[in-house]
C-alpha cells in the first residue's frame, strides 16, 4: 500500500549561505517555520528591488514512523528556484526550476536518527529561468513537502516528477464516444487499469471505449472521469481526466467540443499580499471563487507552472487554461537545457488535466533579446518537445508588443498571442484595434490572440477627466471599456487575457503611489477590493448572477457642477435614483451612463432586475488633492485645450510621424528627442533600433509623447510655440 505523509511542520529555517554541515549544526538555533514558506513575503513586496536573493536552509528530523515503508521517497512540490537535498549529511539531489515538483529516493539511506536538510537558492544566475521579469522571484519551500512510502513493486516516482499514469482521451463527437488510452510506468510485470467501471489486466497500457461519453464542457459541465491503476503489490494510483475537443480557427477563434467558445478571461500570478507565493489550498480556492464570480472562462497561468491543486480547481470549474514555463524577457545562452527540463516537467506533471488547452513556449522573450538563430533554435526545440510529448495540444507564445509581425519566430508555435499596452505604456487605445486589423489582414491564415492588456489603477486616485498615466480607477475602467468593445468586434481572437486578475508583487516597481506592486489587477493584492473594471467584465461575462454596480464609490468628493454616474450591469435596463427620486432609466448592455447636477451631498442608487447598489457623493469647491497621483502632470492636463491653435501650422497636437516628414519641423523634434534619449541610455537604444516601436511612436501626438516622458509644462509650451511658427 502507498502511504503519503505530509511533513510541512517541524522545520527550522536559516537564511544563510553556509555549508550543509554548518546548517545542520545551527539548526537548533534556526527560526521555527511551517510550510509553505517564503523568506520574501515582506521584502519581496515593499519596493526598492532589494529583496533577499540568496540561500535559505530548511532542516528537519524525520521520525521512525514517518520513515516506515519498503521504499521511501521525498516529494517537494515547489522549491524556488534551485534546491539541493541532503539526507544524513549526504547530498542526494539537485533540482533547477522553482515551480515544478521533484522527488528524491531516501531508501537505503535510513539510520536510527535521520536528518533532512534542503537548501533553496533564488539568487541571480545565468542558467535557471526566470532571471529578468516584472515580478518578484520569491525564494523558499513554498509548497507542500511529503514523504511517500511504497512497496518494492511500485509506480514510477522519479522521472520528471511523473504521476506514474498518463491518460489520452480521443473524442468522436459524431458517434458520442471516447477512446481512452491509459499508459503507466512501474517496475512490476502487470497492472490492473480501471476506467468507467471496466478493468483490464495489462503489462503497461490499455485502451477503453466510452459510449455516450459525457464531455468536459467548460463552464457548462466540467465532467471528470477517473482512471485507476493497481499493482499486485497493492501500490495504487489514480488520476482524473476529461473528454473534450479543443480547436482553433483563424477566422472564428476557439472551439470547444465542436462549437464556438470564445476564450475570454484573465491572467493570474500565484502570490498574495503579506504571504508571497506561500499559498494555502484555501487561498487557491478563494482565488477561484473570484474567477467564477467574474465569469471568466479561461486563465493564463503566468509565467510558470502553478500548483497542482490550482489546476485541479480549473478542471473542476471548467476553466480553459494556458500553461507555460518561465522562459521570459531575456534569452540566456546557458539556459537552453533549463527551458527544456522545465517544459518536460510541466507536460509530464500536468498532462492529465483536461483544463489545459495550450503549452506556452515563452513570454515576451524578444523584449531583451535579438531574434537570432540561437533564439529560434531554442524555440524550435521546445516546440518539437511539446509535440513529441503531447501531440493532442497546440503550442503558443506571448509576443511582446514591439515584435515585428513578420518575424520568423512567429512561425514556430502553432498559434500566437500578443501582449499589447497601447493606451497605457505607449500610444493610444485605438492602436490596439489597428494592430489586430493589420495583422489579421496580412496573415488571415494565422490564429492570433490577445495575451496581455491592462492599465495600472490605485483605488485611492480619481478624476472626472481621467487620462493615461494618472493611475486613477476611472482611467482603468475607460481603458477596459475600449478593450472589451475591441475584443467583441473581433471574434477571430482565439483567446484574450486581461493582465492581471490581481495586483501582484514586482519589487522593482515604485509607481502609482505604491511600492513593489504591479497595480494592473482588477482586484487588489490582498483580494479585499474589486476595482470598478472588475465589474465591467462581470457584466459582460457573468450572465448567471444578476447584479448592478455603481462606479466611482471611492470618488466621493467632486468639484464639478454636473457629474457622470456610470453603472455596470448584466441586465438590459437600469434605473437611477438620486436622493430617492428617479432620475432616469436606460436600456442597453453592460455600460450605462447618466449625468446629474451636483449641488451638495447626494445618495445615489441604481436598480436593475431586483438588484440595487448605492453610494454617496458630494460637491466640493476644489479638486480633492488626495485623489491626484501626479500633481505636476495634472497641471499640464487641461491648459492646452484653451490655447488658440492655428490648424494651418504644426503644433504638439500633431503626431510625431506627421511632424518628422516636414523638412523644417522634423529636425526640431528629432533634436529634442535625441537630447531626451541621451538621458535614457539602453532604453532609448531599444527604441531607436526597433522599427515597429518607431512606427508606433509615429502615430502618437507630440503632446502625448512628451507628457508620457515626463516633460514639464514650460517645455511643452515652448515646443508648441516653435511648431506654431512652421506652416504645414
């Protein structure tokens, strides 16, 4: 019989790069910790990019009862990023990769007293991914650790963290049948395999036919079957699986079980405020509850292998998943083998999950790397590995926004998606529409998706005239309103994923009034507050739970005579009441806008289909200072509208591309931008050497570029005066 013993308790932790003998000797003086544990729960989230990246030791004695069994294996479900295992002073294993499980056999090494020591290291290196990315690389034993005792005759445990069993269902939708092949790995001579009540005694592999198969049908019916394998020794394993058919069409998008099933959802990082990535099963379940509330039918699990418990939740809830490895941002010459080993482990450990539709080869890998033969070869090797290990699923990539659409790297995976941030980092919202229209027109035979898009928002900041870069909740909402319409008008997008569902730790960030956080989440890092944009997607995607939401609840103090009241709802008609009086009714879809006079303090109530939501707002004389993130930038926001502009002459309202084409105006702005570039170092070089980025900037107005670059009001006015003296 197989016995699994959890050993999360009883550990001593030492944050020190010391030899194993020293760690064992100091163990009694170490900090008592219970797993899951990370040493970066605080310093990895507070900004400064100075969180501890080094070595930590976890030391524990194993009891005689814990070590009982013919063969004994240690199972580590997550050790970030590189781990070495020492047992009774002997080094038994090294594992490189912080997001997959691995096992080590302890059999034959047991003594009367047994000491287990695991060193974990998350320091900067040139071989183990990730090393450069916009999130914190937490260190620690941040998932469960178990002991697995099995008979001498047992299922395979070591190879790439295998579950020992692999299930491949092939569905015939017309006949309503599924041919299910079950493969096992073990050191015995025969095995009994059971599927859907039928048992076969075979050597390694068996195929079963399921009549009238019940499909794993996404959110509608995520039905799961179970396959069980048992050896004569009594060692027994099982796995759940689902019978479904995934397909992509370059014109019609994603299909599930033969029907159109547009994938519309979000991305998720596996961390939480105050806990880092050391999440409990309850934390995972709480995240899934928020995903179900939102109504998303897909998740991009970024940018690495997530906990098996979370893939299980996706299986159970019908969420279609994009799974990927942390081959991200910067290609490392010495990291090729690590990309392959992490992909082997991802596919081996996650193959049976019916929720997974695609394997992601890399994310924004050309952001800091040239598209050369070495990069292409690494991707070809990954793509070939995926298809060899799993011919049933497609491969994909998340491409950085400045990657040319004719780049040869786009031809390697089966399908692609782009990460685009027009309207936030660079350019205008409409450029997203233009990008996909251009791509689809030029490559109508290719399947394309939208893998990242978002805008940072701090719920403390507000504006009646929100604009890019102000970090207001209102701009984030406007941004996503545009993107939602853009997506709905383009059914060929196979999948779209908001970046991100939750705010997450990026210790190198210091912006938008917070340190160490990426604030593009629809929900705050602590999961306590849903931003207004969350309810926009809930209105569009969650049709089962009637609701109405008043936007701007935190925007209480307003100084305008008339103010907009915006409502998100999944109902077709919304009524608005002010101080108990009906102000109006609107019919429509998702977004409802009302304008009301603002004279004092008002109680606002929205109603729709028996649902209601309320808030209070009040008129003040001056803009509330606490609502403004960048007060210097805010002073530039409105001055230009009132100036008299001669439309026959150039101005900062013209695009960079238009101005550059003029023999007199072009050199002026080029000189100004060259001066700014000299102060930006390698960032400016990346822009200068990237034709796609240059084209994007050419579509932006000079005013937008200058404000985004932090230019002051006087510099902008001075340039405008010069340009106004040049006839078009």
